[in-house]
């Protein structure tokens, strides 16, 4: 009889061999103590190191399945998350960043919201009760606030934080949204939340404890890269005009 997976965890990764080790260790340790069955899927997004093979170093407990996928060349975080999400089997499907900025046990804050009927549940650094133990530099924080304000006005949504890399979806919502996702960049988060809003999926939020980890693989630290972000944002409506 096939094992019924309750929670699928997708981890997009680009040259994350070093940071994946502690992330997988902590995540497996937590999930191994749960009564439900889960799977962790590492998606190596054109990595040049051993990212896709890190899971081979672990012996998972009986209720946790480990899988990895790899493709080349590098396509972007949005592509990697979609790739993993469309290959999940869980009733609840989530993605988290490889740097473990949000701990695996934070999923416990999502369960009450799913019981209340929400289809999508997202962690937020912008809600009352959120704890940021290590902050980004001032310029990056300011840029994020400016981007979020423009994004919310343009898309007609009102989330204080759309970019936190810890989001969960019911199976049916995940299928519908990720099959329609078009952006491969980090702005895919905003695209999915806009699509969810248009489709009337209920989106819940919870405040999260978040730790900034240096040496991010996604750097937008120049004028050209900042322009690219806004170009991606303003593409969203056009991509879904039909």
C-alpha cells in the first residue's frame, strides 16, 4: 500500500551544499518526531556543487522520504519551486529556503489557519508578533519596504511581507496556482499571491521568527538588478491577461 504523504517540503537550492547540511539535519529531526508522513524534496537549480547529492548523506526515519531533482542550467528560484511543487505528493505542500532562516517547526503555526479553512498560509516578518533575530542591512530593509508598497498598490493586495521563504498550500490550491505560474525569478511569490487573490483562495498569515543569513545566493545589490525586479513585477498582469 502506498504511503499517504501529509506534508511535502520543497527546498529550492543553488550551490547550497554547505548550508543544506544543517537545514536538512534540523528538518529531518523535527519531521521524524511527527505522527504524519512527510517528504523533503531538494531541487538543485543548475548547481555547480554537490547540492543534489547532499540528501545521500542522511538516513531518514521511517516517516520521512528524501528526494532530489537537478537540472541545468540555472533557471531561477521561481522555476525551482514550481518544479518541486508540481512533483509533490502531500496534502499540504510547502517550500522553505535552504538557509533555514525560518525553522521547520514553524509549520505548527500554520495548522490552526488551515483548520479555519485557508487555502494558502504564509509566514510574515511584517505582522505584529514577528521576531527578527538578525536583521538585514538598512539599505536592503529600505529597498524591501519600497518594493512592497509599490507591489501592493499595483497588484491590489495588502501583504506586509510577500518574500519570506516559508509558504504552505493545500494540494488543490498548489496545483492550480503553480500550473499557472509564469515567472521564474524571486518575484514569483507576488505572482502567486496575486493569482490566489484573483481566484478567491483564502490566504492566511502568521508572524514568524526569522534570522537573516549572510551570503545569500540571491543578490539584488545593484541598480540594474533593482530595475529587473520591478520589470518582473510589472510583467505579472500582462502574463495572465488571457
